[in-house]
């Protein structure tokens, strides 16, 4: 189910978006809660501290014994009741030192000093994680059921000297903040759903754009593997997938060209092998049958020897190519005289040069020009170049070998003739194996396209 590229991209997109929105939701709600809590804390602290200090100052000023005696004074109760209702967003509750509710803003008459069983108590220790209450304490909850909804509370001591008289408890509901956080979460969830929908659509089109060319390439590769070498893929764009398509088409073109050259090579090699073998077999049969008189045997045996050497050279070329492809051809470097090698090769072509009446020029900067390389390999390269130059030179034309020092520790060897120049595709493919510019074999009857 999850093996296709589309499903993998889709799962990755959705997972990233989901994790991102979960993190975003956590950050947003945390920021809202922290900001709201800090605002509430300051508001609760200000209200509770103000009333606690007011009561403590009045107890001290009126010289009453305790908070009970203070609240029995009508003027004091009126003042405190007015103070309790100053901020409608904050509910103020006055407690005695044990946590019994003496008076609060919603019902200032709740306190009755003559009815002990009428007191409602709050567990003071529940307002702090420690048993000992400091001057102030922040608490978030419902006070063990005393409050009907979750609220933030702030507790401040009321003291006369060092004697604890009671507490002022400031309470503020968190329902607005909870609703705001709930709305923010819903907004984040809704946004994430829309973004995930957009991600699915985007993943579909992006994946389709990536996968569709790959499907076409896969199909083309299968057809190519079945022998359909003319198979190509349609490429559009300039991205990495397009580059892969161009690379595939270039590879297919190269393989098709190589296959064409191999077919041509098989035809050429079959012709080149069949012709001397037919001549050899014909001459031998004629000698054996007596069709050729004895005085002609030496002449025809010379022709047979020439054809055998031609076959040997052809087989040697094929073996050299095979060794080069397999890496078995090892090069042995040594010092040798390039100029002397060129002279020897030039002498070996003396007969062919005379037959074509070529004007030969041999130009060397020095009589001896020592180079380092594989002597046999360099000899073969120079021999092939000279052979080609003489073969394709015009009758009575020029044949030039030039050896010169072109830069430090470099020797340049040039072989020139006045034959037809290579142009276009022939020039670009001159070093391709088995490739022959003379398809009719009018000039190059013996070569198979392996020399260069």
C-alpha cells in the first residue's frame, strides 16, 4: 500500500503538516495561557494586596482585637463591602486564619459571628503545594469544589503585627481564557485540515509530475531491453528528471549507433575474411587439381602468403581491441627516439609511396628526439596514421611528417596529406571503432575501422 512514490510523498506531506500544526497549536495555546495567567496574576495580586493592607491598617488604626471585631463595626463592613465590589472581574473572599469564609462580594451578609455552623470553610493548605502559607500564594483550580468552575486564585495574608488575622482570597474565572484557547485550537485544526487537503492535492500533482516521466522511462527501458533500440522518451523541462531523460536518450542513441557499427563491422569482417579465404582456397584447389601449371606455383603461393598475412593482421587487430576493452593490454614505458621510429615507418611505406608518386617531406627539430612511452603502442598509432594518410592522399600529392617540440617536455608529431578532409559527422566519429567513412569500400577495401 505504501510502496508507491505517491503514497510516500503523501504520508510525508501529511506527517510534516500534522506535526507542524501540533507544535503551532501548543505554542499558541501556551502563549495565550501564559499571557492570560500573568495578566490575571497581576490583577488578583493588586486587588487582594490592596484589601489585605486596607484591613490590616484599619485593624491597627481602630485598635480592635482581631478581624472578627473589625467586621462587627458597621462602618468597617460597609467599607470592606465597597472594596470587595470595586473590580467586577475579581471576586474577593475574606477568610479567618482557619480558612472559614467571613465575607465575600456576592453575599456580604454570609458572616454571622453567632452561628459557628453557618461558616463555609476552604482548605487553606490546598492553595499551596506547601503546608506553610507564605505572604501570597497562586492557585489554579476549583478549591476542592468550593468554586463552580475552574478559576485562578490569589491568597494574601492579613496580619496585625506578627499575628495572623486572616486571609484575603482573590478569585478570577478562567472560562474566557479557556474559551479563547478552545477557539484557537479549533482554528488551528480547521487550518490544518485545509492545509492538509491542499497538501494532498499538491502532492498528487508534484508526484505525478515526477513519477509520470519515470513510468515512461521504465516502459522505455523494458522495450529497450527487448531489443527495440529506437525507443526514446519525450523530455520536457530542465529539472533532474529531464536530465535523466536526456541521459537515457543519449545512452539509447549511443547503443543504437554502436549496434549499427557492429552490424556493419560483422558485414565488413565477413567480407574481409571471406575474400582472402576464398582466394586461398581457390588457388590451393587449382594447384592440387593441376589447373595451375607448376611454373606458376611460386607466383600463386606468393599471393596465398600475402592473403594469409592479411588474415593474420586482421585477427591481430581484433585481438588488440579485445585486450584493450578487457584491460589486459598493459603499457610498458621506456625511452625511445621518435624521429628514428618515424623514419623506419616511412621506409616501410616506400613501395606504396612510389606507387602513388607522393612528394614526401620529413621535418624534425632534431635528429634524435627522445620521448618516454610504450614503444609498441606509439609505433602502432604512428603507423596507422601514416597508412591512412598515404591511402587517402591524392595521386602525386604531398605526404608530410613533422616532429617538433611544442612545450616543455612535450613532443608533437603531425602526419599530413592533401586528401579529402573529413567534415560533419565523419569528423566527429573518426575515432569510433568500426566506423568507416567510405561505405562503398571504394578506397578502403582492407580496413575495418579499427586503426585509429
